[in-house]
């Protein structure tokens, strides 16, 4: 794989059939597909000093494999996505589990049979569970709104408990909202799982972790004779949007441009900044084998952080006497601050602003936006891959 830091002095965009901005999932998938599908020579421009985007992982000073930008848990229902990624890695059989720390008691999330007994005591919890089974059947996800609609005081008590202890305070921390600002429709979709399966993604047929690492997956994906990767390159310095064309390095560019970065930043935020939530991630290495029983523990009613991740519990890494954990603190994203925009704020005025930016590139036939930032939407990893595969199919079919 050809990876260079910075652009060479003789960099000539016209020698490439496609320029891909970003070496995360969206960019790497498109680069590989175009190199294979129509023999494009591809230049990948990455602002950071590494590939793999937010999925980037590495061994810290203690030798623990950590995810620099927060835990990435692979799961998908999409067979094509899975088959594509399996070309570049094997996956472990890791099944993600999440616990909520509720007043010091660790309860499975989504809230399930075991959670009921922990919250209400064995006898009452079992009685409530049997009532849920009788009403909805087993192995069903039931939104708490449906519990309230039964007009049963006990089922409403379950709904109130889950809302208050699992959802409300956690959401306030994650999104910086007060209770009156939280959409009741969203609240109503919070599920209770009527069953004992405590996996976070119980229905996903494909799930696990890359057997070696996410970074190794990307190294293999970008390892192609027609792909060249340039890190520490800010494409905003090279791209200029005209009404119906895109200039690269000061000249009109006739190849395909795949853009995966924030669309508002491409225009210098001249219509205003698209809002996001970001995360302050604090890593700590401990002199012990294990800190918590699962990969993720959500702190839903206490602490000012939202969750703690312990990476060895997810990767299966064997490293006696050392473990690294990470606490996440949610806060508003500040543009041009060096922060990472993680979560779009999906409100009507923000979508309207995004569409104004999107309209400014809609007439450029060789300029394509794809991915979480460029499309201003939340994607799981498999969703980004699916979107990139779809875009690649479209470009290849036109060639």
C-alpha cells in the first residue's frame, strides 16, 4: 500500500481518474471499488495522519489495542457489506453486551428479563415479566409507549422506570438537553426486551470484531496498485467549487471527486456551521486484568460521563496485568477547533441548512458526497459501507 505524508511537489491531479477525500469507510470503499471496477487510478487525500477514519485503532503504551475515536462494534444485516469486508479481514465471534449502571447496580440494556428482577426484586420482577410475556409474547422488543397504552398500572410502572433510569438522564448528558426539550415521540420508542437475550444486537446475523484490527482491515482495503494515499493533506486547500465544475489545485478537474468530509467546511461555513455533538474521550490504563464485566457500561443516572468502554472485553486481547478504559463526555462541537464531529443533530433547521449546502454541489456531475459527514446523517459502519458501495456501483455503471 502506498501511503505518503503530504503531497509531493509534483502532484498532478490530472494523472488520476478519481480523487477521494477521506480515508475512512466511505472513502476507502469507493477507492477500492473504483480501482477494481473500472481500473481507475485513485488518489486518496486524508486530513489526519492515519487511515481508517474514526475506526482507527492502535496499541497504546501499555500494549492494549484501543479505538482512538471511541468503540466501534461491527454488526450488519447486509450480506453484501459483510462479504465485501470479509475480503479484507476475518471477524471474531464477539457478541456485544451493554450494562447500565443504575444506582450502582449493573443491569442489561436493552432492559430485559434479568433487568426486571434486578430493578424490582426477583418475585415482583418475575411477575412483571410473565405479564409482559402474556401481553406481547417472548423475544419481542416492546416500546415503552406500548406499555403505557395497555392501561395497566404495573406495565406503566415498568415504562416509567425505564424512561427515568435508562433513557432520560443519559439522553440529557448525551445531547445536552433538558427534559422538556426531549421529543416525547423519541421517548416512546425506547424498548423493553421481553426475553433473556442480553446481546445488544440480538438479531444481526453478522457481528464481531476484526480478528487483527480495524486499521489492518483498512490497510488491506487500500492495498492496490492503482491507489495512492496521502495523509496530512487538507483537501479544503485544494478543492474549489464552481457552479457546474470542481477545481483541484487551481485547475478544472475532469475525473470523479468523492467527498466524505463536512460539506459546510468545504464552503468555509459561509451559510453557518452545521451543528454536531462531539466527545471528550479520557483514556486510563489500569494495573489489573479487567475493570468491568462487559465492553460497555452506560452511566445512566450518575456521573457526568455517559459510558466507560473497556477495549480488551471487545477485542479479546490477552494481556495480563494491564487494561485500558475510556470515559466519554459529550459536549457541543466547535468548528475549526480540532474537535471531531461525531453525532449530527437531526433537527429540521439543521437539515434545511445542510440542504442549502448540498444544493450548491448538485449541478456538478463529477462531484459526489458520501458518508456520515458529507451526507449529514448518522450511520453505523455497515451503513457507510453500503452507501459507498451504492455510489461506486453508479459511477462504475456510467463507465
